[in-house]
C-alpha cells in the first residue's frame, strides 16, 4: 500500500505519499522529496538525523479551521524541516520513521471553553528520524535543489478506504 | 471559468472586468497565440490577486505568465499602505530578488571561439553551482548581518568588484530598510556557505554573443555592438531567501484571518503593510534582496578572475543588474496623483522609462536596461524601459520565456546527454553538474522567448535593444 509519486506542475513538481497511516504517508512523501534530487537507491543509510516539528500554532481566530488544516500545516512544516536539514547538513535521506504525537493542548492563551478535546485547539506535533548520507556529487548526481514546500495543492486526506494521501507542490 | 471572461482591449491587452468581490480589473499583456497557450490557472490567480486589500489599478500578468503560487509567475500588483494595502510573501516568492545581471566583456566572437572549451571548463570549475556546492566565503553571524544590510556594497567593500558596479545595480547595490533581526537563525544558517554560489534549477551562467541590434542609438548607450561577448548571470538569494519566504509564508497563512484578511488561496498569504508582521516581512525581504545582489556581485568577481586568466587585459563592465522577484516601495502616478505603492513583481522585471530618477546617471536619458533570460538553446534579450509603460503596468515587463512544460514531462521527453549533444552541434557548450537537471531545463520545455519578447514590445511594455545567443552555458 505505502508508496509515493511525483506529479506535474507547470513550473515545479508535486510530491505525494500514500500510506495506511498518516505517519506512513508523511514518510512516503519524504521519499518523493529526496527522489526529486537524486535516485533513492544511491542513498545509503549512514547517518541518522532527528527532526521534530512543533504542533502548528494557529491564531485563536483561526480556530474554526479544523484538524484537517492543522495536519496540512504540519505536513508543510515536515517537508520544510527536511529541506532545511538537507540544505544545511548537505545530506540526502532515503529512509524515514515518523511519529505524530497525541493531541495536546497548545498555548494557554488559547484556552477557552469551546476548546474541547478533538477541536482545533488541540493539535499534534511530529518527531521523526531520517536516515541517509552526505551528498556526493559523483555518486548521487543530484539534479536540483529544493527551495521550499508550498501550500499549492496541499492536502492531507483519508480516502474512502481509510488510507492516507498527503501531497503538495514543492518549489525547485 | 475565467478564460471566457477575457475581453480583448487592444492587440496585446486583455481585460477581465471586476465581478464578485474583485476590487480592480485584471489586465493581461499577450498576443493572441500566447493568450491561447496560457494556463486557465493564470487567469484564476490574477483574479485572486484583485481580491487582496488595498490593490491599486489592476492585477497585471506579463506575456510569459504561467501558473505560480498564489500570484501567477509574471504577475504584478501594487498596494497602497494608506488604503489598507498588503505585502505578500507569496507575491514575492521563495527566491527573493532572483534576477539577471549582464556584463560586457570587451571581447568579440572571434576572441572567444578558439578558447570556448577552456573557458567553459574554467567557469564550471570555479563557479560553485548545483546541489552540494559551497561558496568560498564562510560568513560569521556578524559578517552575515553586515552582508544583509550592505548588499553588493558590502561585497565591493571586501574587494569583490568596483564602485562602478554599484552604480549599475538596482538600488545602487544596497536595498535600504534591511532588518537582519527579522531574519530567522535558520535562514542565516542556510546561507553560511552559500554566498557566491549559482544554485540550480533554471539558474545559469552564460557567455553570450550579440546576434542582433534593434535600436542602434540605445545599443550604443548600453555599449552593445554586433558580435560583442557578454556574460549573463541568473540567480537569486539562495538558501537565505528561500527560508525567509518559508518562515513568513507560514506566519502570514496563519495570521491572515486575525488581521481581517480573507485569502482566496493560502499561497496568497499576506499581511497589512502597516502591521507588525508586514513591517517584519519587509525588513527581512530587504535582507533577501541584499543577499541576492551581494551573491551576484561575488559571482561577478569569480567570473572576472576566470576571464583574466585567459585574457589578462580583459575588463568586464557591469551593464546592469535587475531582479524579478521583488516587492518595492515606488512612487507612481495614479489618476493624476502621485502615490507611494508597494509594487510586487513575481517573475516580472522592473522596466523604468527614460528620465526616471532611480536610473544610473549615464543611462537616465535612454531608460533602464531590462534583462530577459532565455533558455540554454535559444536567446536572451536586452530591452529598454519606455515612458509609456509607467502608466501601463507600473513600469514592469516579462522576465523570461516562461515554462511551457513541467519538469516531469521534460525528463520523460528528453535525456540530458542528448540535450547537451544537440546544443553542442549548434555550437553551444553546456556544462552541468547533473544531466537530469539539464533535461529538466531543455529549451523545448519553455515557451518561445522570441514570441514573448515580441508581444512585450507590441504591448509597449519595453523596446528591443539587442538579442543575445549563448555560446557557453553553466548550469547548476
């Protein structure tokens, strides 16, 4: 079930991950991200990097936006965190383990009677381990740098079978 | 559907009159062929821009416009801070101040031809390009902040160029209003070793020859003659700019509603110019602009060293440096009144007409050089801004050919090695770190730059001065 794909965008490229769980879909999308830069099979698992993304903190007035939007912001944070690690460590990653935390209350300033469990006042952070190695131009012949994840085509959804699909366009 | 709302206003101008909650019309500059090729998304995105608060006159799209993020690529919009206007991180993009710089080499085709392989090899070796490349400068945090405030002036003070370079760079090489304290640690970290690097994707370094002169007097003023050799650099603010875009887009998306702004699309995320977030973004974005022009200045220095190695007497003079992903405070006349507007140009080039006070003294009488980057196999153009355009689109113009095909389609259609071989047969040497990267940038993946520039001229956005064709192209 778990897999990833690229899809076309006129200027750039879309990444899409599929999985039985949200975590699995997030990890698959991360493979799609690396595959923009290099062939995944060339990237050996030599180093481990820990990555964490805090829960998205929506402004209080955006509380109506819902869990779906929280998940989408978390997905953008995740991809952007990977882009940052790839850029500053000059690494490529080819394996990911993703955990998305249990809902928890964020920011006491948002505490209000309407914020009951499951409502948007509660949200989830992400922690992950990414495995890979330093970029070696000869070995990986990296094609292109990724600049950022965008909000274009951004989706974190469950299909009718309960499987997760996550996607966005990235700027290269 | 938006395409059926297009009304032809003149040969190269198409309008969408306001409907629903549009505040102003959409104006698209294109000929019939280009408008038919344009993605429906361009019209939709240009319409979305008209819904943002404080927009003045119209939301514009240039002849090379294609589907972007929030704003179309090739989109222009001005906002009035006194009328609740906004600044949009999406309207500037992730590659803040990406732009083109043109250098005159003083050499002619006959000088280059016998040496072009050696030149290509040296440039490819000395200019850090592509994924995993690092610049020769490693900046401490203090030096980083100095660079973010000083721009190309900072680079010249450190010996990477001359005062004459600054005179021929937008903003005299230094964007005022840069506030490094609003640039995140992550953004600075991403830039530590990226000063003086070309990047990848559509960025390039080209050695070009003048193959056609259109406006003799103007070409003379720009110092351009048939068969002259120029160097073109296309790149931007590197990791720092990308991270500033990422950081502020996220904040603007989350805070827009609390500022009373309804976003037609998340990527249009913006903040009131007169808000704390708006001020912070402008301060950070100005740092991004300085980073981009400092970067192109350091690259210029490296290129001069390579040329000096082969032609010890060569002197590379800067013709001009102009960015095409910007938001700048500019004075424009609107309905007879002078107003200060924040003009966003997303994949659009500033193109100021003759007499504009911001132009270099020696070019003020002729108008601003407008640098249009082509693709590896086609052509680049140098245009000149017109007086007329100051009232057409705030003095803005196209920025390149504009993609016609996605990267995924391009890599299915072409092999990098074949692209390199075909271009070599045409006398164009391509040096690229990655063959797939070359395939993604194949000339056939772009619109015809000649058509885009012709439509730009017929729309009176700018006039053609010279056509340049590549001899050597270094890709990331």
